[in-house]
C-alpha cells in the first residue's frame, strides 16, 4: 500500500477535509448530550434520536425536494423524542437508562419498518447532494482553507450550532442553571431554579441536536437512508461526553478524532483495494469505534470521574431527600 496516497500533501488535505465533515453528525449529538448530562440526565436514547432525525430529514427532503425542510424535520423529530425522554425521566421520574434504551429500540424498529414500507423492493432512493460553498478569501488560506472553508452549507450551520450550544452552556445564565441542577438539584431548587423546567429544556436541546446530526448525516454526506444508517454514532456521542470530561469544547475535539479515524479507514480501504483487499473490510469499518473507545477509556483512567456532574442519572423529587 502506498502511504503517500493517504498522507501525501494533496491527499492529506482531502483526508482532513473529509474528517471534519464526517465528525459533524457525532459532534452535534455529543454537544447536545453534554448539555443533557450537565443537567443531571443520562440520555442513552441519543442513537435513536439521531437515527429518527436521519429518516425524517430524508423523507421530507425526498418528497418535498427541500434540504432546508428536511433539516428542520430532523430537528423536530429529535426534539419530539427529547420531549418523550423528558416526560419519562423528569416528569414521571422513571429509570433513565431503561428509558434511553427503549427510545433506541423504538426508533430502530419504527425507522426500519417505515423505510421498508415506503421503499421496500424498489431501487435505493437517493436525494440530490448539496454543493460545496467556498468562503471568499478564507478558502484561499494555505492548508486550513480547503479543509474548513470548502464545505457545504449544512457543515457551516452545524459548526455554528455546536459552538452556540457550547457557549450557551458555559457563558449564559441558562447554562449556569443547567450546571447547578446537574451538580445539586436540591440546592438549585432552594435557589429558585426550576429543576424540572431546566432538565426539560436540556433534553429538548439535546434531542434537537441529535436530530440535526441525523439530518447532516443523510442530507450533507450520504444523500440516502438505509436501516441503522446512524451506525452507532449516538453511542459514540455518549462516550465522547465522558472523554471530553463534560466540557463541550473537549467533546468537540473528541468528535473530530472520531471523524479523522472514520475518514482514514475509508481512505485506507480505497488505497488497499477495497473489497478486493486481503484485509476484511469489517476491520477497517471498526477502526473509528475502537480508537474512540480506547481514547475514552484512557482518558477516564487518567483523569477519573472527577468532572462528572454530581447528580447525573439521579431523579429529583421536590421535598424528597436523596
């Protein structure tokens, strides 16, 4: 295998450009999950929200011929599942882990059934791709320009949204309420912060971000939908929150590590002969997940769980001591 075709000057720009693009669906879901967990809710339903957002955005874009409407549909279905998670985990106070897994199973079943009913037996349906937009002047910056400023519109929106939510968590009064509720809901309640409302809003934001991640995946990258198209990105998003020590900027960095390994395995497959390679393609496909989990475990062992919100996973009932 010629490594120059992967890490050579020209090839490296393409690899890095693909890396940041591939990172965005996971990055959106992970930043949203960071908000949710900082509010004290462990939402394992991210995979289901991302997958449902992917199908909703694909169907609307396919039938309405509008990428914008498709993206909004993905966000809407994510918000809807976030509301379901909030109702179960916050309003009813039921087991968060079970609720999250139930949402994933529900989403996997409904998306597979719906797609099969609509397109089963037909040729693989696709939607038109989104053209890349070169940002004037910025795309001419050597090295960085072609990587960051020659992407499609959904990429730019995703980056702006992820940064905005990160700032919302770390630089606003709402973010302070989220962090307070996640650390000590009883103390936050005593300070006149509504624990239920804050956690509801956090889950709506997290669900919307995951739904947007699904939309970016199918509208901005694949241009198609298939069963379980999310391919575990929601679970990786949950892992990245731990890797990033519940810090949204570090979580974003972890998402780009995942995106790089994802782009790398695709490029390595292509250079090594694809399906004709002597190495099973499944090994290449597993690389991003293996690398991400190794990094997460190493970070956890090195730093412990000192950054974990104190009330993560614990339901809050006003007037009832833990």
